C-alpha cells in the first residue's frame, strides 16, 4: 500500500480494534489487527491496518511509537455525565429523589462561583482522560458561568465535548431556579458563544420533566427547532417514584417520553439517560424519531432505580450507548461501566458480549450522537481520539489475559477486571493528553 507524506504524520504500533457496525446485528462489524499500525496526520486519522502492510510504505523519518503488547481503540465516549457532581460521588441516599435534595442541589449551588466551576471542570476532565474518555455529553448547572467554565477548560485541552446549562424552573430550591424565559435566553446566548467553536458542541438540557414547567419545555423545544445542529439531553424513566411524579404533573401525557415528545424534544441528537421504565411504544417512538438512549448501569444500581432492558430496546431498534452518570454513577471509567452493564443484562436474562460493549462505548455512542465519521472509529479523516489499553496493567489482569485465546476473551477480561490503571495513554486530536507511567 502506498502512503502519502503528510507533514505531521505519526505512527503507532499496537493491536488495533475499531467498529464499522453493531456486532449484535451485523457480520464483519469490526476490524481487528493483532499487529497493527495506526497513522495519524496532525489531528486526524490517516490510516489503520496491519503493520506488515503499512510499515513498508512509511515515509523516511516517521517515528513509530511502539505500543506492542497493548491494544489501541477509539477514545471512549460517555453519553451522560454531570461534571458538577464530581465532588459528591459516592454519597449515600435511599433513592433518587432524596439524593437530589440531600446532595445534588446543595453541591450544584456552588457553581455560581466561576472560580469554583473552573477548578472542578479541570479536575473532572483530568479524570475523564485518565479513564480513557475523550468525548462526553455533560450536564452543567443552571448557572451560565458553569458552562463557560467547562468549555473553557475543555477548549484548553482541545477536547471534543458536548455540554449545556441545566433548565429548571420549578420543584427545585429557589437558589437553583431559573425561569422559562431566562433559561431559554441564557441557553441561546451560550449556543451563540460555544456551539461549533473549536471542538465544543452545545446541548439543550432540561434537567428532567418534573423540574421544568410546560412553558419551559415548550421553549426548549422551540430552541431545539431553531438550532437543529444542537443536542438535547435529559433524564427519562429512571426511577419508579419519579415516573409516578411525572404522571401526576402531566396527566394528559401517555407516558414520560410523551411529555418530551409533545414539546418537540424528540429528534436526532436527542439523548435520554436511563430509560429503565420505558415501554415498547416508547422505544419504538424513540427509534422512529432518531433519538437515543444512554444506558447508565452503575448509577442505576447505586440508586436502586432498576435494570435496563437491552432486549426490549434492541427489538425496537433504538440507538444505544453506555454512560457513567457520575455522580450517581460510581466510576468514571467506561471499563467499569461495561462491567456493570454486563451484569445488568444478565440479571434481565440477556447477554452482552464484550465486543458489543466496546462498540457501545465507541462507535455506538458516536452514532447515537450523530457524530459518526468524526469520532468513534479509525475511519480515514476521523478525529484522532484514541486510547491505549494495557492488558498487563495489574497482576491479575496480566494473568487472565495471558490465558486468553480469543479477542472476545481479551475484551471481556479488560471490561470485567480493568479500571483506570489499564489506560496506558489517552490521545485527543492526535495529542497525548494523559499517560500512565509504566509500573515499577
């Protein structure tokens, strides 16, 4: 194979894995190169393939960074996470609603201070990169300055991030409430300032239906229609008490999802967190509209919210992805999220292969966000976000992966036994943004 001579070409030798389709529904869904070479031209992927085929055509003077014994995959994508809740992770509560009252709302009140917001954003992004996550859909707080602080921090690192100001005009403390009009005005201002600036993208973000009035939801839907390239993110059918509350607040709606649908909030680039208690009609409507689900297993188990039904969602054809949902979620790392997703599927009587879990955390998430071709794979021209996984990161992981005799076994061991120690390095737009020192 002939390779051009890009000015900023870099080469990485390792095992390579990336996806072309969902392995649950397609043959030849992925590319696996046991001895592979990833070529990066500046901020973008140039080529990915077998070392034996690509190396002979490398231009003279191109250094090959040697990660043999490691596995390179596209950067992980977390489709539902709250950066202001970083400092309240692992906070005890008997359920979702008391957890919000006791911990979430007081913690988020501090983000009126832009200095505090920036300090937390910097720490949060460092944790994501340490966990191998290069893109996330991020909830900020009701404060405009929390969004500015987050995007300023991500811009400084050159990260592909989606974030938005929470909209919340009722059923919340007065110190966190906006109004239907002020929330829309602030969101529109933030869209103008950040959406499409560098690698930043904006998400219109009603917290969840109970904390938004009909007027606020209507204005959010109108804002989404006026800015079709933006994202929409919110919570849906997480907890049975929450679902009952929504039914009492919106008695005319067929379901929790129908509340959002009636206000124009179902469309491509709309990603709904949880969706545990959705029925088949809900999933079918989501699939029809192009909306997607962010499955949040560690959060759902932590709060006792329920178990996501992968089989029901798959039967409807709705797009799925995995998400940490920190701070109810208890692990920034998508390997830990895969671990719990596997167990949730088993408890619901289904089986989630490791190949599919890695798909859901990479290309599946990119497809859910309608960013396929930009992130989530090693397609030529894609943004060069990738993570280097170390199967020998811990003695137990090394012992288990040393006995693996298939790719599925290797990925399964990484998902079930791996954590942030297995993240050898993280690259964003072709730049090294995290590196774990080799074990001594």
